[in-house]
């Protein structure tokens, strides 16, 4: 008996079917007839839509919360930190990136229902990884791209991978071998690649391939992993190509109260110093017979290893009670230990919450700077930068290897080592190098992104959350402010990266380590944030960038740091800050062209409710202006017309008939990721200058091309003239030209005879146009460009001045000069002739209409006169007939 088999093809999108939208009824009990107030992304389903207040529409999808009020609320669900209902009708929202907003509902029932809906979709601990929007978005995104290809409407780079598939995984994740080659590690002598962590058997939070000293075996690595916390052994990250010093990272040793030690771990640290002394970047072995003496010299010249402990000595010593501790100087004689006294994740979380409350709460201007200092946010960043500078000094100036660790080696450790590599290596300051740095130090070496950022599948313990990666991005922002020409990316790049760390639109930052990502095939089933950033170079590239091979030495004091207003104080919050004073820590300068004004001390309350029933912090009434705009609209919100007009290049295409209300005042332009477009006026102006420069280059290239064509034609003509074979042809051509000239003379004489019948014109009525001689003009009289063979001179037939081709590219007839066919004129004369022709046409039309009206009137009058004459004639004839009778 044969069994029939049937096969059904499933697409990735079939695993994420569309969900039905729930529309709430109107507030008065009628039927709700409204459209979604935003354009959905691929895979985005609007789950709830309804009126929460008069003329205020709220939409909740599987990706974001959108409230159509003033200013509009557009927040990804992954960005929401916690929500609360206050004053019965208000829903307050605190986000993970430091923002705060609220909106009002019509009644408490609506507020409770929407609070329940938002909370159920934004609680990360209750969501499975499969429920993350990044998977549905990627599946439907690929489907739409395939449909566009079939329909021939595909736009963009077709070679760019949609997802991190097997081919693009090597492009975006396999940094290991490329970095070994770039940093010139001697993997044949001093170092070797260990695969002891294959299938993550050695350490579940490390990558599968590790670079270690050549003399350390895999069996020794197992012993070392047992001695280190979370089995995180010392792993090599970076090498100084001149001195040969390396940078390594690990976790704390498990010394405990009893002072345990590990011989293998001690040999590992010593082998690291020996390998650096052997593999010096500036020494090359000349022959095999000199290899042993040179090797002995290297061992004698080895330097002590600097162990940077990110904790304080008290914290390191206290960890011995929990089985941790710090390296004992007696057991590691070739080392030197320094403590950086950096705060742990709990202090960082507390400091960030204080900063969030400060930037979203009305504060007395006289105490604002003191309150900012009280949050300790800038103080923590100052300590972090100082630690990175200390690590950089040891590698660059002292030329000795450095090992960095904290407790577990996945929070403060990646902050220090990644900042140090940014200061040391110019490659990491490029877009591609920065991507490699983040992939290496934060993703592959096991920073707990899901737990620290509160993403799907994270721990339910709120104490595990802390903005460690966000703090590091803020430090990169400080470096970008101090060295604006050394980074290939701009602030918008960092803002987008920080937003999508939490948004769950891309799969780059999902899960806690590489093992979890590979187990769930995250890279194959989601889009990459790096692809999105690379696809928009005009928006994220720094036009001031210049390659600089020097090491960066930043200023690390609190007075040298600035509040990241571009990120923590977004346009939507409308929070007002005091003016810049002598203290630079108040914030970065107004790079976006906006002014920071002083608050009125007599203002009792800065937070008011707009007509859209959303929180709006307004400027003071005594002439004080807001930080982003000094104009107000009727709703009480500052006008955003300037922001919208300067950012139209990043708008998402919209249906004007369906979403025409999105262009109203108070809205924000949206990027392709559905979030508000970030505006950097300095980079926008630089982009305009760059575009103008490119257009000038294209014009010069066109002129050069035309000059080459003219020279080629001239050369061909001269070669024909010099060839004796063409003399007879030239003679016949000359006779033909002579005949044409004679015919032209006859025609001219005939026309002269016919011109005798014309009416004589007084010469005083004609003002001849005097042309500027060619030798009198060296530059264009329009754009002041210098004339040359490629930029030829042209006379304007109207004014007689000399211009280049670009300034006389208009053609128009000049009736006053008897030029009824279009001739070359300059731009100014073209505008004048166009306006005069329009006025002449209107005058002619008016005259024609007057003549028509006059003719109608005359004909009417003649008709009436004829009728009266005929009537009088008939009347007289009647009288005569009557008399005869």
C-alpha cells in the first residue's frame, strides 16, 4: 500500500501572521472611523486603535506606542521602562533612554485599559524571544523586498544582504581572523589560536576561538577557567604594532578568604609578558642562527604586566567573602596592580535615574548645575575616561601589557578596554572599525545585553538592569565633542545606535552572549543595525572627518564633560535648561543652532497642558525662549517648521490622502526605522557645502569634456587643411561659399530695395546695445568665474555683458532688438524679459477685451439708433395715411 506524501512550502512570513486590530468605540458611543496616524513598518501590526481624548488618537502596535497629540508620542515598546497612572486620567511613561512623557485620557476607565494594554506588550520578562518584533519585521521585510524585485521596483543596493545570513555573518561577526592579520600577531611563534572553547565548553560567555600565548596548552586553560570567576580566562584583544604590548581581559580570580592560588593562572600571566617581549613589533629576526640569542634578549627586556582592577581596593577585598578577590602580588611577581574605583551597576542605575528625573522635572535655574553634579553621572564618566587613559598610557608610552578585569568582566571591563582601543587605534574610529569594536567587546565577549537593557527573555530581577552600554556611548560622545575631526560617524549615528539598543527592531543586541544568539539563529532571522546605518551614509557620516593616526588624549575632568542633550533632552520633551555659564559641564554647546535661555525665576510652574492633552514644557512668559524654538503655535507647543523643513531627506513616504495630517505643525519627520529623525544642523550645513562642491566639480568636468571635444574637432580640421589630397575639395568648397556669398549679397540688396517702403524711424528713439569687448572681460560678470578654454565667453543679447555658459543658459526672444527667435540671455535679463512679456500679454489681453467690449457697445448703439429711425419712419407714414383717410 503506497502512502501519498504532500509537501507545502512555507515562507518565513507565514510564521508571523497578521493580527486583527481592535478599534475602540467613539467617546460618545458611536462608531469610530479613524485611520492609523502613522505608516506601519514591514511586519508591524496595529493591535489597538482608538480615541483616548477629544481629537486625540492612540495607536498601539507590536512595535511602538503612538499618540497623536502635541507633541506626538512615538516610542518603541522596548524603550519603555515603567508606566504609572496618576491623577486618574494621566498615564506617565519613563523610558530607558532617559526621557519622560505623559498623556491624558478622557476618563479613568480609558486610562486603566490603555495602561493594561501597554504594560502587557512592553513587559520584557514576560515575553519570549520568539515574540520580539525583530523576527516578524525581518520576515516581512524580506517578503516585501522580493515582491519589489519581481515587480521591478527594487530601490537601493541589491547586493546588500537583507539579513545576517550565513554569507553576511562572516561580514558582520567574524572579526577574529581579520583583526589578527591587521594587528600582525605572530601566530607561528609567540601566539596561537585556541579552539578549546568549541561549542562553548570552556566558557559559555566567550567566543569559540581565543588568542592565547603559544606555550599555554588547552589543558592549562581548563585549570585557569576553574580559577577565574564565570570561567572567563585572560583573552588577548589588541596589540600595539610598535611596542608589541597587548591588551587582555578576564574576570576576577577566585581567591576567597583562604587565599587560593592557581599555578596555571600565574604561568598564564607570565607567558603573556614573555610573548609580548618575544613578538616586538619593531624587531625582526635576521636569521635562524640568531634566533636563540635574540629570544634571550627579549626575555631580559620584558616589562611588568599592569593589572587594572576596575573596582576599589575595598570592594575587591570584600569580594573575597563571596569567593572572589584580587591577584596576590606575592604569587604574581611580574605584575603591578592598580585600582580604578569605578562604581558598580547599582550605582550607575541610581545615577541614571537621578539624571532622568533632573532633565524632566522643573528645577530652579540657580541650583540646576548643582543638581546635575548631584546625579554623579558626569563624575562616573570622568572616572571611566581616566581609567581608559591610564590603560592607554601603559600601552602607548610605557609599552607594557595590560590586563583589565572587574568582578565578572562583562560590565566595567568592556567599558575600559573598548574606550582604550578607541583612543589607541584610529581604525576603531571609522564606521567599520566601530562596528568591529562593538561586536568584539560587547557582544561576542558576553556583555549581558538582555539583562542590562531589559530586553525580551531577560532576568526578572530589576537589579540586573543598568545602562552600562549607554554610559559607554555617552563617553564616546564626549570624545566626539573633544575630537570632532577624528571620527568617521557623527552624533546621529550614536543616537540611532543607542535607540535601537532597546527598540528590538534589529536583532544585533538581543540575548546575553554569542551562544544564545547562535542557538536561536538570531543573526539569520533578523536584520542588523549595521546594515541600516551603512545604508544611510549621508545621515550618519561626519563631514569633518580626517584620518588621524595619533593617539587621543582626552580631558577627563568633570568640568570638561557635557550633558548629552541630543539624546537625553530630545525635541519632544520641550524641557528648558539654564544658559551656559563658566561651567562647561552644563551641557554641550548649541551645535544645532538653538539657544539656551535663562528660566524666569518667578515662574512657578513650567509644565502646562496643551490642547492635545500631552505634557508640554513651555518657555517662560517674560521673553524667555525654549531650547529648540522661540515660536509658539495656537496649541501652546513650540513650532517645529524649521526642524521639519531641514530634515525632509529622511521622511518616510506617506500617502497624502490617508495621512495628510502628519504634515501639520508640531509633527516630526520619521526615518525609515519609524522613529523621529535626529537633526544635526552642523552636519546638515556641511552636507549642503559638500553637495555644492560636488556640483561644481561636475560642472568643471562637463566643461573639460566640451573643451576636449572642441580641441579634437580643431585638430581634425587642421589635419584636413594640411592634406594635399583635400586641396581640390577645399577649392570647390571655396567656390560654393563664394556663390553663397554672392547670393546673399543679392538677397540683401533686394531686401534693401524692399526696405525703402518702410516707415522712417527717428534714430533718437533707438538706444543700441553696446557689447562689452571680449578682451575687456577676464571673469564672468555673473559668478566671477575666470574664463579659460573650457569656460568660454558668451554675450548676453539683451545687456551686452560677458558671462559664462552657466550664467547664460537661458534663451528668450527680444522684440525690441528685432530678435523674434530665442537667443542667449543672462539670468537677470531672462527674468526681466519674462516679466515684461507677461505684462505685455496681459496688456494685450486687456486691450483686446476693451476693443471687443467697445465694438459690442457700438453695435448695440447703432442697432438702437436704426430701430428708433425705423420706428419714427413707420409712425410718420401712419400719420400720413391717417390724414389721407
